[in-house]
């Protein structure tokens, strides 16, 4: 009998044919003029349509939400048209794809921002972090604090991005609330020092998240929406004095919004999968939808996690970069291609659409 990892999962009215998910992966291969997805991106995603679900790379909801060169956006007409070629290619190959909606907040650089402005953040605290701009790696710029009155405009940008995702043919969306980007900056007490309705108390720190979820679930059925958190990651210079309590409250907001799934980076972003004993199980108790696990899983760990009920879905990043037919390889327990980190970020088809399938190797 097939392990449960290879069995379908019902996500609301959407049937995922297996529990193996392609994680959101920044690849910096949108067209440089306008951050528009194009045919090469469509080929890449369609090659990976065997996934139970594909989650797109982080896709900025506005130019203000951009933090790196050549990441795709979903706020202009050209971007929506470009994404439509991607979703059509995935659907024609039998797949399903969600758009990951992204606002980087303070993890940006003036050269990427509209009119060279400062990036925005909950509080004016500069991250000890770097980004990648036209001239190479650069320290992130000093951010300015979002005014209380501006926050509704950012929430509206999320709503518009969700509408655009729908117009572009995405099957659903994932809200990026992980890895030290804008929503994570609001959630955590190291980056949110606000005295207004969006800061200090747990209820107020999770309010921005709740407003974003309310906005996007007015566009997509709530079961077609997921959210990604990284409670125990310090990626992008972020921390919290009590992650279990903070993310317990954030996950309760996701539960209250009726989301289809929560997606946790278990431990440090990019590994290792280390967190306080029972912390993930404790956090999960706050959510009644599907649980998607991520971080340095391999085939056997994923089979065991789903079999034991520790996860409903398991997302794979680097392994999906290197193995377009990862599901088939897992099914056969076949050898895997090795990912090449040199070609993860930026470039062309090399290290992007040229990893061979089993059929091509044979
Ligand atoms: C990255 O570009 O390195 C990156 C982007 C989004 C993430 C994590 C890393 O969530």
C-alpha cells in the first residue's frame, strides 16, 4: 500500500492528488523591466506540476513590497498577464498553483523602492541584513515607520493583489508571514514597538495579520488561503521574547479566518529543523485546518510525518529546484539530482529549467 504521503488531501473544494508541496522559492528570474513573469518561468513551474500543490515564489503586492531584484510582482497589468501564462502552463500540465503574496517591509533598499524612498516597517529599526540589488549584495536601508492611517492602504494592496491573483488564474493564495518580512515584523516584539492599535499587546501585534486575512478572504474562499510562519527562525535579524505565545496568537487569527492551511518553517529558515520540544505540536493545537510542514525534510521524514499525523502536507524547497519530477522520484524511491546553490538566485535556464527528469536520464 502507498504511504499516505502519496494519497490525496481535500483542501476545501480543492483536491490535492498527493501531500507533496513545492515550497515558495525566490529565483530572481522575472523580466528586469517591470518584474514581469514570462515564458521561462511558465516552463519551470509546469515542469513541477506533479506536486500536490505548487506555491509560487514570493510575489510582491506593490513596488514598496519589493526587496530584491527581479522578483515578480502582482500589481501591474503586465504582471497579471505574465502570471496567466504561468498558471495556464501549470493547469495544462495537470497541476495546481497558489500565489504567495509578499511584502518585505524593512528588508529592502532605497534603490528598489518607488522614487528611492525609505522602505516601510512597523517601527524604524534597521535590520542587520542584506539584500541583492542591481550592483550586488547591499545592506538593507533604514526604514521609516508606517503611519497608523497608512496601514489600511497596505491592507488594500493585499486585497488588490488577491484580486489580481484570481484574475491571473491562481487556484488560491498563501500569505507570507514568515522570515522577517513585513507581517512577521508586525508580529514580533523585537521589530514592533508601536504605541497605536497595531503594537505592544499580542492582540494589537496580530491585528495587521488579521486585517490582511480578512481582506484576502473576501476575494478567495478562506479554504483557498494559507499562511506561512517561521516562529523559531531568526532569518533577517528577527526575534521575539516569547515565540510560542506570539505565534499561538497568530495561528489563532488564521484559525478564526477559517484558512485552509498553515505552513510552518520548522526551525531556522533553510535548516536545521530545531525548535523547543513539542513546540510545533503545541502551536498546531490552535488550528483546525491542514498543517503543512517545511524545512529540511527528506522522503522518509515526510512519509513518517504524514503517516503519524504530525503533518498533512510537506513542502520541499531545494529538492524541488533540482527535481522537477520529485513526486515520481519519491514514489519510486529513485535517486535525486543535487541542487546547485550557485544558480538559485538569478540567471537564466541554467539551474532552473534544465534539471533532468528520470525519463530524460533513462
Ligand atoms: C531570499 O530571497 O533569500 C528569501 C526570500 C523569501 C524568503 C526567504 C528567503 O522567505
